[in-house]
């Protein structure tokens, strides 16, 4: 058996992810005549592609594909799910950066979508990306075996729940309402379980949903993804105070400037760093239980957890 190498695995996955996103996110039609309707559609497609392509770590799609690999699932379905969750993530960033929310001007090392295309087009681009995510999960009549209507419906429901009121959007609402307030540990965990953790957890479970995962396997993957999702936010909070904007690709120190509650403001920097490592240990321990369930192909999930927690941007 060949030795697992994370960089090689990521390079292989990213090639498929980037090609699929390039193919599936609408390209400008390039009309010769300046027809207003055509111009508007072309600008919208440009804004959508600007928000998605040429940037981002693709952590969520990678988790989808790693989980699918762990359960020996349907790769075609998982690639669609991977792109779908990335579109939801991208739409959330477009809206989150707008003046009515975080009012940020830098994302992935370049001007945010509303700075580049205007607020109205940024709003529409986010809306269109959200809709496209569910379109990708419901292909027409060419769905291969194992990605039937029932599987499509399960994946759509999982993604919708993670993105909506009881997931990312709900967490963002709590975040907006919490500016300038002190949250205790339970409240802060609840907020980030929804705002950040829900979509990361859904990424793992979308991948698992592309195969036949038993009850014990699903429980282990749920615990792994919950720990990874929370650790991701803890590390984000740490990097917000320890890294610069050029390294992050977004505005550093924004949380403190906006007086937002964070793990660092609650626990302190060193304790937050230690907590992230404890969450990593919990995630890896969950993967260890999968070996006894007949799922030895967890190398990618294990390596991604380590990379996520020990990242510098």
C-alpha cells in the first residue's frame, strides 16, 4: 500500500474541484451588442466567478471528498456536493463582507465582491451562488448509479439545514446581535457551532452521505466534524490577533476592532491555542474508532484535521 502524502492528495482533489467549479459557475456569454439584459447577466456571472474562483483553501470541499473516500462512496456525487458546499460558503462570504454586515474590503487577498462590482450586484451574486449550490445537487437525467433522487434529496436537506436558520445564517444573526456584548463559554460555543461549525460538519456528512455509512460510522464522523468545525473557529480567532492581513488574505484584527466576542477575548491567546489542540486530539480519537468499524481509509480526514488546526492563514 502506498504511503499517504497530503500534498499529493490535495493536489489531485483540487484539480477536480477547480475544474468543476470553472465548468459549473456560469461564464459570461460575451454578447457583441450592449443589450442591457445581456450586460447585466454577464456582470452577474463575472461577480459569481470572481467570488468563487482563483482563491480559497477549499477546506470544505476537501472534507467532503475525504469523507466520501473514507466510506468508499460515489465520487461523482461527492464532487457535486463538494462544489455545492463551496458555493454556499462563497455566497456567505460575499454577503458577510457587505457594508450592512462586516463591511470588509479584503477577501482572499483581493477586493471584496461589493467593492469590485457594487453592493446590488454582490447581493445578487450571493443569491445566485446559493441557488446554484442546490442545482448542482439535483442533476437532470444523467445522474449515475448511486446518486438517485433519494440521495439527492438527503444531501439537499443536509446542506439546507447547515446553511439556514439552525445553521450558518442563525449563527451569523447571533454574531451580529453580540457585537459589544460579553458571551459566556456556552453562548460562544453555541454561536460558532452554528456560524462556522455547521457548514464544516455538513461537509463531512455530505461526503459520508455519498456512500453507505453505518450508524457507528456516522456517530464517529459527527463527533470528528463537530470537533474540527469548532477548532477551525478557534484557530480563526487566534490568527485574527497573531497574523497580518497579507498572510490571512483578509483584514486582520477585525474582530477586536468591531468588539466581537471571540475565544481569544474569552479565554486568552494561550488557552485558545491549547483548546484548538485539544479539539484536534478529540477529532483524531473519533477517527480511531472507525478502524474497528471497517473503515481504514481515514488518512485524508486525519491529515486535513492536522492541517486545519496548525495552519498559519
